[in-house]
C-alpha cells in the first residue's frame, strides 16, 4: 500500500508491522540516503493501523524510527478511514527516491512475511513491553504577571528541577514542563490547551482561573488528559461533570464554611456579598449562601462586579451597599481587582467604625506576595479579616522558604520588586511532586504513554484548525487514578484525596490586618471549627463543634476599635420602618388611634416608644393602622403581612403563640397574659345552716357511716373482755353511738383493752383529726370571707356542657378553643367590645346572643372586671403566654428591642407605664373570692380507705381467734350433739359462745376437762382430786388474765 504525490514521495507500512520492522527499514534507508546524491525530494514514512485497536505499538514504532534517524520534526497527520495514521519521521535529501522506495518495499514485505510465518501477527495488533521513556511532557497554563502566576512560575520550575534531580522518584525519566502564558485571556488559554493536545502531553498543570478551568475541562475530558489546578477553587469544578479535573489546593466550599462559622461566632445574621461576576465569584458566593443557611444566617444583598470594573462602576455598586442594612461585607474577588474595591470603599467612608470587612484568601495572597505593601494600601485594609490556607510549619516548608529568595532571583522575577512566597506557591510545588508520584505509579502498573486520534475530530478535518491533530491519551484514566491515589507529605502537609476528590484536612488561618502587618487571631478547620490552637493538635482529639469550643482571639475592627460591631444599621435610604398597629375597637387602654391624627397612644405604644429610646441608634418608623376601626382585626393576619413584606414590624397587644412564632420573631414579652374564663357570679350570704357547707352531702354521709362502723368494730373487739361494752342490748347500743361520735372531739371515756381495738382506734383518731382540721379551716373561710358563687367552674365545665361561649373577635382564643379543646364552632360567639361581653353574659346561655361565659386573655378581662362586679374569673388560667413586638425572621432589631425591654423591667419604667394605663378603680368585690369549693369525698378517700382496711383486718384476725377458741373449748360438746343438731343450732351455739365473756368460757372449759379426767381415774384418792381441781382453777384464772391482756 503506497501513496505518491508530485511534491513528495512516501512509503506506507502495511498494518500489523512491529517496531523491529520499522527500525530495520530506517537503518536501510539511512544507509541509502548517505550514498545517494542530494536532491529536492523528501521521504516520509507513515504507519497505517486500524483505528479501533490499541496503539501502544505505534509509539514503540515511532521511538525505533527516531533511534535510527536524526532528530526530525514530526508533521501533522491526516486520516484515511477506516485506518488511523501516525507519522514516524521525514528524511530530506533524497535524489534517487525510487530506489529507496523499492528497497523499503522489499525489506518491509520480507519482515511482514517473517512475522506471519512466526505467528506474531494478530489482527494488526502487537504486544510490546517498552521501557520507561526518557522524557515525559507536561504542560502548564498560568498568567505570568499575576499575583498567583509569578509565584507559581518560580515554584513549578523549582519543583521540576527537584524531581528531575531525584532519580528515586521516576527511575531516570525526566519531566519536561512547557509553560504558556494565558495573560488573563480565556481565548489564549483555550488555544494553548489545544496546542498541548497536539503534542505528547500527558497532563496539564492549570489553568489558573476557575472560569477557564470549566472550559478546558471539557477538552481534558474528551482527550483524557488530567488537568491539575492549584488555584481554580470554584466548588462546582468538583462535580462529576469534570472527571479529569483535579484540584490540588483547597476547595472554596471550605473557605465559605469558615466565613459562615465566623459570622455565627460573632452572632451576626446577615451579610452582603461583593464578588466578581464569573464562575469563580458566583459559585463561591452560592456556596457561602448554603453555608450561612445552615447557621440560620443569610446573604441580604448581592453586589456583583465584572473582573475589569472601573472605579465608577465599583462606586455605583458600593453606594447601593451603603444604603443596605447589613454592615458585614464579604469580598470575594480576584487579587487583581480586590484592592480596587477597598480603595473605593475607603473613598466612600465605608472602612470606618461600624463596618466589618471579611475578605477571602485573595487578600492574604496579596499580603504574602507583595509584602510589604505601601502605607496607603495598608490604610485601606485596616481592621479587615481575611483567610489564608493553613499549611503546617514543617522542616520541609521552612527549607523551601529559605530557598525562595534565590529561586526568585534565578527566575528573574524580582524586576518589579521582591516576590513573596504565598500558599499558592506551596501548592504549585506540591502539584508537580504529586504528578511525579502519580506518573511513577502509572509506570509501575504497566502504563504506556501512547496516543490515538479521535475519530470524531477526524470528521472535522479541513481548514487551518487541524483539529484532527489532537490525540487521545490512552493511559489518561490510569494516570488519573494514580493521581487520586497519591499519598505523600509535601510542603503543605499530608497530600491525599478523599472520595470527593478534595484534599484531606481543609483548614485556614484567620488573619486580622493591623497597622503595617497582620495578626493571626485563630484557625478554622473542617474538623473542629474555630480555635486558637493549630488544627494539627486537634486531629488527635475527638471533633468538637459545640459553641463553647469555638474560640478566636480579640480582633481590632475597622475604626481601630476592639468592640464587636453590631453588624447592621437602619438603611440610609430615607425609608422609615413600616410598623403595623392593630386598630382595635375595644380595650383602648392598650392601643388606640388618636382621632384626627396618624398617631397612637396606649400602654403598648408607650412601652414600644420607651424601648426604642433605649436603643443606641435612631430608628425611623411610621405607625400604620391595621384594621377598619369597626371590627377588631386578627393579629395573626397582621403578623403574616410581615412575612409578606407589607410591614417591617408589628406593635400592639400581640400575643406570642406558636403559629405566630413560625412567621416572625418576637421580642421579650413585656406583659404576661393567658386565657381565663369569666362568668356571672352571685354573692353568698351566711345563714343558719352555713356550718354544713364545708362538706358535700356525700362527704357528710360517708363520714357518719364510718363513725358508726368504727363504733361497731370497737364494740365487737371489746365486747368479750371489756365490761364497759357489755350489758343489756339497749345499753350496748347506746355505748356504740356514744363512743363513735365522742371520738370526734376526742372525749370518749371508754377504755379499750384489746390490742386490735387499740390499733383500730389509733387509726380512726388520726382520720378524725384530719377531718376536724379541714372542716374548721373551710368553715372559717366561709364565715369570714365574702363568697361568690358561679354556675361555671372553669374551662372543664364549659367543655362538658353544650352552652355557648363568647370570645373576643380577632383574638386567637376562638381558634385555640376549637383546635385544642375540640369545642364546636357553633358554640363560639365572637364579641367585639366589653359592652358586648356585658350584654351577652347578662342574657345568659338560654337566650339568643347570650353566653354562659367569656374566654379571653387575662390582661383584657382584668380591665373588663375592674368596673363590673357581677362577673369574675372562674377556674385557673389554662394557658401561659405574653405579649411582644413582632419583627421579620432573624431581624437583629428584635434582639436589641428585647434587651431594651429587659432594661425597662429592671429600672422600673415598665411598671410605671403599667400603673399609668392599667391601674383603674377597683370593683367593690375585688377582695371577694368565689365560693370555696366544698370538701369532696375524693379529698379524703385515702384516709377512709386506710381506716376501712384497718377495721377489716382487725375483724378478720378477731374472727380467726374466735373460731380457734370455739373449736378448742367446744369440740367435745359439738361431737356429742352433731348427730342431733341442725346447722342453725351450731350457728346459735357459736354466737352464744361469742357473746359470752371470755373468762367464763375458759372456766367452764377447765371444769369440763377436770370431769373427764376424774372419769378416767376412778381409783385415785379424793384429796388428790381436790388438789387437782384447785390447781386447775388457779391455772384457769392465770390463763384468763393472760388472754385478756394479750388480745
């Protein structure tokens, strides 16, 4: 297969030829060329191969060709479907090119036949184990004259020299870096990237800017060339869209997390973002917004600027910033334009006291690179806070820093003054070492540096672009994998990637610009947040992100003050706060619109005015009525309009309830309140039967029953052994009654002899003591304090009934009763004024429009009751709340107003305002109380239960003892009469036994025993019998005394 043209003659090698064949052809052609005469023709040797197969052997062929020939430039290639073509080289000076072609053809076909015969050819693909190349080409795209680029250029050259001088890192292979200057041009950067793709470049270091990285990453993805950038910090570059982009420094996501932690640490809530309007700025600020949202903070205003903004454009933007409320300004710019923003801010007076400027690490880059800065420049940045990527202070870093001055002189970078070492220089140096380690691992895994043409680019062949000249790096994926698996220690510390392709252990220095230098006030790490100790010492401890562990040293803020700025002011745009005030019809003591004016008066207005006067700044505001003045407005609707932006705040008698706190922030309550029930009451006059009122009828009945029951129990327990409880039935009944009721006054004269009786009596006397004390206290209250009675006992009685209930129109109480207590809406009647309350309560629940009670907040009802003695609060307060002023969510004014309200409470001003508006004339029944609740049985159920159990236990023990004695003393007699006696006879015998005095029963039992003994011993002498009888009687007497005293 050959191709011949008028301008040049070329020979094409057939597919499947190995590098050995190419080398042999080159050797023969070289010899023929030396012997041939000089001519005007040139010979080009090309290798055709199928485009779908591996191309490792193509590079091997190219290397063999070069080794047999003089170093020559490789021209651009074409493509003939379905084969790809690789140029191996060109030789000039052939006069007899036909002879050379013939020689080449003979040699090639001989070698091909040899390969076929030896079985080494298979579908045009060969296998070859090549040695490591002598040189590996890498590219670099940076801006030489930028703050980052001039440092990176020196660092990259130093790293290349250090890597190439260390034979252990690449086994003799050298890195060759080609640096191209993008000169702040996106077009040049793209063109340079395309130029790299036409050569054997295995990786590109750069680009420097994030917006360029987005574009070039698409090229890197297509041609599988890893793109390593140490300065493109846009968080979105870490997405899956850019698999071949590798960020070798810290992601801006972590820098924004550090700023959010700083904002939260100083308890600010809103910031203004000033940023460059490109991918770097927009995506960085977007990440900041996400981080602030997690801290319940926000960006209140965004001020974008172009990268080439003029001073006039910057001034226009900063004027809008100055009119905003927040004074926390976050500047996220490029180093080339950031100082311009601060210069204009100084001109506008925005770098003085009250402002907080937080700059991302672009400012620390300028400070490190161009230090010392001119005095006029330092004046612009006094009091600013900036971040610097944290790098551990290691020996390796110190050694490189000591070399830095000589490196800059050698690289001719000191023409415009000394160049300092910034963190980007450290990361640029580590990027080269990272790539060197990855290439070494790439070769160790059998990787080959080979390229193949992209068939899709071949379709675009034509014109002067030569897009088909760009080739795919076949080992790109393996090299990328090796890069992401590197693990070594560099100048910046441990170098290792996490699964998100971010470097491990992100951390920043927090720097405060003071005087002619800077001061580090702390550190931030993604591990433990803000701290005053280096992050390296925290990695050995458990992570601690609690608020108490977050620490920074004191900061000198703009204006040379150490006091933390408040962080916000009222917008300096002439706009007043629009404050909504409920225009109530009723209870004008709290809020009332002055007729004919736009002003308001009342308790709530005075509290608000006094609190505003305590603020350390002026608050321009305008009170705007909410409501038609005919019906009471709904305060929940008023609060909802704050969320909608109609009002900036709400002032008035606004209860702090759960639903409203979801829509707005409230101040500290300035008055306590809660829902109570008001119902009609009537005066209770004393009468002749007032002594019965302390107890309910049930209580009286149960008490009387227990008096009788205890008397009966004591009689049963004492009847057999105590003569005072014996006698005729009439006497015994009288004794029971007397003993029972005399215990009420502890005046019983009967003595209890049995232990069980004393046990029951002690417990009963304790019960009587409690009952007497309670009765006395209740009766004293009834007879000495004026009593009121109401048919409604409280919210519980209202729930159980079906009577109508009144509530204030516009109040939350109606919804509360429906949602919390399940009261049907048909029972709820809205009332608009105190007069409506009075009229509805007088009508009562049985007339149309009447109510049984009114449910409203205590603050209102105290005003209502101050002149209406026929009503009173019944039952306890069943909710607990207060009134406050409402502001938008996260409004700093709500916090300052809460502090002012607390000061009013502490200095007594709040009480004086309360007395001025709410201390009216008291009702004549103000000292009266509702009817004292009668003592219910339930209050004493425990006592009666204990007493009942004691009586039952005593009776049970007594019954067991009786049965035992009965069986012992009557067993023989019962056996004799068992055949002729009925059950009723046995029961009558037992009852007779129980009724007998115990002493007589014992004596009779002893005599019966003696008779039985005498019958069994008829042969004994009479004196002996008499002696036994006498002894038995003595024993009987002793036993009687012992039993009586022991029972």
